[in-house]
């Protein structure tokens, strides 16, 4: 029997504006208040400029606030960047780290992802560390190795107690925003491998790390993915922008 709560996180990416955000958040908060999802943890990650206002709207609700990215540096001459302490200051509890779009479009490498993971943890944030293989890597049979390499690169420098706040999201690149979901069996295979690696690195603490699946999760496919033993919830992109779909996905995790 697992001690892990289910966790569903919405990644809004670069979408939203003040009025629409307000409507979306109001629907989500109201739905979860009227009909709670029990021990399922729910988070949303708006663009950085909206963190403060969305955070104020989430006050007193069960939904927690997260960011989509952070700087690995503490402060100083890093124009355009946002630090972990700033994210904490505006009410964030978590932050997505190493999303495949950051890795591919902004050239974040394993070393930078590791530094960001550490910066998040040391500031008291939960890093949601994203790992995942490309289609070419899957087709050449490298998926498990790629994911293990990305994972080890990011967690090998962590202290034992830091694993208690780590979240890992398996997001196959070929499934993100494509409408192609990994089958529950494909996802479970990788999640089981991630679990094995985590336990090897962190001992029992590795058993308690929440492992999310991400990649075209929607209201129709969420339940069968979340039913797998090592899939503790989801990181949701497109479907997190539609209140009813995101709420249905949160309910599928209950
Ligand atoms: C994501 O961006 O983390 C993601 C999983 O996107 P989508 O759900 O749209 O595939």
C-alpha cells in the first residue's frame, strides 16, 4: 500500500490573460469546494507574470500554485530571470524543472536542470522534474536509458531528505501536445524503471516520490493511466486550460 497521494498539476505554458485566468481558476476552485477530491493534491502553473494574482485567488483553496521555470541562480545580474526565493515570495509551492520545451527550445542541459532542481529544493519549493525520451530514442530502444540518465543527472547531488519534496514527471517528448498518449502499459514500464532508479539512489525515500505521467492526458484517458501502480497522477498541458477537462482529470485521480 502506497503512502503517496495522487497529484495532478496543470501546466498552462504561455497561455492566458487576466480575465480568462480568473474565470478558469474560479471554476476550478468552486468545483473542488462543492465536490472535494479527497487526498488528491491539485496544482496549477500559470505564466510567471500571473503567479501573484492567481496566487491571491487561490488563497484558502485546496489548489496550490506552481511556476513553470526558475533560475538556478539566487540573485543578481540575470536579466529576465526569476529566482526560487521570488517564487516562494509570491506563494508558489512547486516549480516545473526541465520541461522538454525548456530542454529543446532553450537548450537547458542536464547540468542546468540539476542546478535548477537544487535551487528549487533549497528554497523550499517542490521541483517537478521532467524527463522523457524523443520518438527516435524510443524507436531505437533507448527510452529507459535516456530517462534514467536524465533522472540521475538531476538527483545524484540531492541529500536524502530532499527526496521527500521531489516530484518526477515522465513526459515522452512524442506525446507532449501531439494528441498521442503513451499507453498505460508503456507509461507504467517507464515509471517502474524510474521507481527502481530512485530507490537505488535514495533508498526508502524513493518509494514515496510522486511520479506523474504527462503527454496528451485528457478527460477520457486519465483514469486508465492513473490506475497503474507507479503512476501517481499527471502533468497536464492543453487540457489544463479547460476547466471542465482539468476538473475531470483531477477527479479521475481520486
Ligand atoms: C506538458 O506540457 O507538460 C504536457 C504534458 O502537455 P500536453 O498535456 O498538452 O501534452
